[in-house]
C-alpha cells in the first residue's frame, strides 16, 4: 500500500483515482509488488488499508511535531522503565 501512496503523490491524483488506476494499470501493480496483472483486485479492501496507512502516518507525524516543537514533553527513559516495572 505504500506504493499506492507514492504513486498518488507522484501523479498528484486522489485516493479513489489511484485505487481505480491500480486495477487497470499493470505498471502500477508491478510497482506495488504484485507478481502478475489482475483485474480481480478487492478495491474496497485496498482503499480501507490505504486510508488506515494515511491515518497512521498522520498520527505519527503529529506526535513528532508536537514533541519537537516543545508542545508535549518528551517521554523519559525513567517513565518507560516504570511502565515496564523496573
């Protein structure tokens, strides 16, 4: 699914468009690691995974921006040790 995200940004197209083109374009499928061209791809499942990936990346990005800008205190090693019971 990372391949779809890369193609989306390279081609500057929408989420729905990149998933639709994936089903029609053998080069897109090869770029994303498919072994052979197929038109029987589950687009709804791909879209859900694609959106979940975007959500995970956005959460990670916002967490790191908040930490690096000083909006949230950086977790310390002691806090991790206390969570683990050391």
